[in-house]
């Protein structure tokens, strides 16, 4: 199973639309649209989990596809590095 990053989504996109876009590629195991904590509005990107073969198909067919006047970015998600609990903030002495 692969987790895909889906970026440059129109602000009006909801989770159901995101899921519907990927369902023709194969079974969608999970789908998450990232929203702003304070406003609840879409931040313009999300993540979708598909089987490996379906993920490859989705990347080749949907990357660069126009959605609401925006060219989608669809690629394999990179794991976010875990923050260590040392309390070291950026650039402080």
C-alpha cells in the first residue's frame, strides 16, 4: 500500500470529491483532506492511500491533471521526520 500526496487542490474540494477522484484507480483505503485548525478551511492538499498498483496508476494519470483550473500534484508521500523531544527549537542559543 502507498500513501500519495495530492497537492494544488482547489480550495472548494471536499474529502468526498478527493475520494471520488481516486476510486476509478482502485480501492481507496484512506483519504484525508488537510484543513486549517482555526478556520476549518481546506489547505489545498491531502493524502490518499491505495494499493501499490493503483497508486502507480493514479500518479501517472492524475499528476498534472486540471481540476478547477489548477494542475494537480500527485506523488508518493514522504514521511515527515519525527521531532525529537529535546525541546531544541529552531536557531536558539
